[in-house]
C-alpha cells in the first residue's frame, strides 16, 4: 500500500511539473470509500458504516498570489482551466472543475469579498485512480484531497470535520448533488483496519474494528460498470421523497421514525413513499446492529450473521427503495449462491458496485461466478477486485 501511495504521489508531482513547468508545493491525497452498510440514511440524519479504500485521488498543488485557481487533470489531458476566485459562485462553474472550485468557495477562499480572492489562489494537478460513477465516491476523494491542499497552502485553521462539511456544501450547492456527509467523513477519517461509524445528525464518527484478515474474510467488489451520477433524477427524487415523508409524519428527519412507528406511518403515506420510509428506518437498525457486532468481535465469531445484515440491506434497496438494477441484483445473488456470507449494493444506486463478504479461500471462486453469470446474462463484464479498510486523507509529500 505504501508503494502504491508513493507511486501515485510521484506520478502526480511529475504531472504537475509537466503542465506548469515548475515543481509543486506538495502532494495530498484522499481515498474513495466503500459503504459497508447504511444507504441513503446519511441525508436522513441517520447512521452509516463506511470505510476508506486503497484507491485514491491525489492533488499536486502550489499556492498562487494572483487570485486564480488553475486546474489540470491527468484524466483530462490538454485541458487547463483558469478560474478567477472572485467570480466563483453556484452555477458559475460546470463540469469536473465545479468540484475543486466548489471546495475553494465553501472554504471561504472564493467568491465576491472572499479573503483570498485577490491575493490567494492555487495551481492544482489532479490524478485519480478511483473509478468514477462506480459507487466508490470518486467525487468525495477529489473534494477532500483538494480541501486538504487548500487548507495547508493557505494556512486555514479548519478541522477535518469542518473540511468534511465544506466538501459536502460544495457538492450540494456548487455541483447540485444532494449528498449527505458520509462520503466526505469516510474519506477524511478512515483508518487502516477500521470502518467509520457515523452519526450523521451529530456529525460525529467512531472508528470501529473491521478485522477482515483476522477473521479469514475478504470483501469482493464487483463493479458492474454501470455508471450513475448523484445529481441525476433518481437520487434527487429519493431524497425529495424522504423529505416529504418527514414533513407528513411531523418529524425533523426520518432518523426520528422507529420500527414501531411503521404501522402508523403506513396509514399516513402513499404506498411508494411508505416503502421509501421503511427502507430508511430498517436500514438504520441494520447499521446499528452491524456496528455493535464489530465492536463485540462478531465479524470473527459469526460472519454469517453479519453477512445476513448485508443481504437484508440489499433486499431493502431492491424492493423498498428501488435503486438497484438487474446487474446489481445478479451480482449480489450470485455472490451468495457462490458461498458469500452476504452481499449488497454499495453507493447511491442506479448502477455502481456490489460488495460481497466471503471467506478468503472462496474469494476467487466468487469473482469467477459473478463474471460467468454476467456473461450468461449478456451484461458488460464486471470489474472484480478486493477492498480493505485503508487510511484516510493525508499529505503525501
């Protein structure tokens, strides 16, 4: 893992020098994440249990003193954007530059009257190995790497929690993606060998052990290669449905609805909205159970019970929240048929990836079974790998 980080940092620093003709002031990186369990609960002020992964986005950066944010990316060779900080505001920047520009804006470095708009700025070169649109939060990895870089370059006193909130605001208001706080928190607070249990109302995280190796387990990631966008209609509609349900039920957020309240809720809501609520309410219960199991060593003592929580989560996303696809459902079902303790879609849905909790000796067989099932169904061949909890955002050099 260290060699991987060193290679990414070196390549990113070299890319900066090639584009700008000088050495960078430093390289920062942040990871994507896998959500172990807890989907669409974050913006309902509920609970989530993600972990940072090894795939990261790196940013090589140097401070400028001319009020410009200059952007280049290994993923978009030959494109250099020069954005005046004083002119950054929601709607003024589009495409991928909206993410780093939005972070600068949310940190108070950009926009009319911002402290650094006339004297500050930065040159950034971005290099990512987090697949986009795969449910691994490539956007949060980009946001968090840029936020760390800008914080250090401009000597900002922001805590990691404040950086996470700024990155979320950038996505919500600059990009138009109504995400919760989970992705940014996982990217900034991840630790090797741990998941991050997040109370999204309190904006508080707790690292809980995820001892895959000690339990003889691996998490197989099946990227269906179906791509989604959080700003697209399905995600926005699900969030709007949850907000509407909370208003009808007279609660601040669906976090305040318990399992015992579901019978009453069914009489107050139309059938579709009730199903959305039932997913959020039961998913919160599954997250709490999963976190408690990890604290108590349940992953090692009873992996089947832990896996059952994952499979129940997938069924809820399929039947109640209706955000899976035939390819996602096939990957999850095939993994369980091949012997996985449990499997579920991870990410916002409508494409992306499935994770499967499998015994180490069955990981290769599980991956082969999913590949074969996709071929029989005529789906695009999935991209198979294993993922493990890794360190969060950091300065690499």
